C-alpha cells in the first residue's frame, strides 16, 4: 500500500495569498486618518476581520474600495 504525498499547493486557500493589513496600514496607504478607516469598517463599507480588539483588512478589499470610489476622470 502506497501513500501519496499531498502537496500544500493542492489545498491552498485563496485567502492565504492575500495580505491582511492593519487599519493604520490602510490609512497610511490612502493618506487618511485611522478614524476614517474605522468609520468605513463600522459602517460596513469596508469589509474587515476582527482580530482580538483590532481589525484587519484584506489588501484586495482595500484596493476594491478605492477602485469603486475613484472618480473615472482620475483613473487616467
């Protein structure tokens, strides 16, 4: 009887490839205050995970929020 080795890549979760950012990191990238990011999270406009007493935001969600809330004439 042979046991096949299962590679880690066979069971990778897509979430594993997306970096989690702190509220401070999102605020620094966007050049806004941490309170602005907290407000977006609280209002449900920016998805976030609660980790202990803090929040983490997936980088893809931060990028998507910016993409959806950027005026078209500024994209060029």
